[in-house]
C-alpha cells in the first residue's frame, strides 16, 4: 500500500527517527586503578562487537554506544586489559559502571611462558583485538571499478577525510605509542627494579618515573644492559639525595 498523504509521510518519517534514537544506547561509567581511588584518564574503551571506540576523560569517565551482549575492552599501557560483557544492570548503576584496572606487574624481564615472553603473548592478543583497524574497504566507482584499480592501494578521498576515519587514524597512532610503553614495562618492571635497587614506596615510584628508559634503549639492550642501567641510575639517585 502506498502512502500518499504528506502528513502521514511526515509522521512516518518522525517515527523512524524516534525509533533509531531510542535504539541507540550508551554505556557510561568511570575507570579507576584497582585497590585505589586513582582515576585513570585516556584509557582505550572499545566496543569489539560494534567496532566503536572512545577514551576516558581526565576524570576517568567514559561513554560508548553499547547494548546488552556487546563485548567492551578496556586497555591502557601499564595496566592489564579488562573485558566486560554488557548486561542490563550496567546501565542502571547510580554512578555508572565502574571499571577497575590492575597494574601490569612483571616479576622478571626474562620470564617466559612456553616459547614466548608475557609481553609477546599480550602483544599478540592486542593485535588480535584491534585487527579491524587495519582493514581497508574498497570503494566502488561508476563502472564497478575501485580507487585502487591500476594503482595497488585502495584510497577514497571521501572516506579518508571523514571523522570516522580520522578517529581510526588517531587510535592507530595511540595504540602504536601504547605498544612502546608496554614494551618498556616488560623490560623495566617495578618488582624487578625494587629488587635491584632496594627502593620501595614513594622512593620507588619516583625512581620508576624519573629514570624510566627510552623505548629505543630497551629495544637494543640485553637483560644485562638493563641490570647495569638500573644500577647506574640508582647510584645517581642516591647521590642526588
């Protein structure tokens, strides 16, 4: 049956818009460090089911589109990732859904699980979780061709400058930097540094922050190099009071 009356058409259009708006749900909450009141900012919040992502703000608050059954991944350099399956009760929490991330502490830089280090296993899992960011969608042109025909690289000027693709590029850049921080953590783990230096509490935290090695140094250094680096830096730390 065809709808001819303009008023009925307008009402039908408004109904469709309202239905779409009602279907759009958001999961909101806050991310904190486990066993602490410290809020965590710039945590990656990814809806693996719907391929949506966001970051927690300076107050640790986050908001992301989600419905019951979606899988949400929370990850940040220096912390163990946490995965949550969305349920109805998460939307009705008075202060939002609370996420607690545990610090990613490695006992020894030489620790192995099977033939791979903990870092390599975690890195492989992160690559799997974010594999969709590397997918390239070919855009068809008139005549059935794509932008990449005869060139070898698929590129759409329209999609490349869209806000969605810009967000994807920012996330890829951030994940690349996070991966470097994860690697430094694996070579410069707090329990190992505490064992070598004898520092603890605030002194250890100060040392970990101010004497953190660079990614380039960690990449080219052996376990012995890391050990001597820590020894040399703790001597400087003690000389400087």
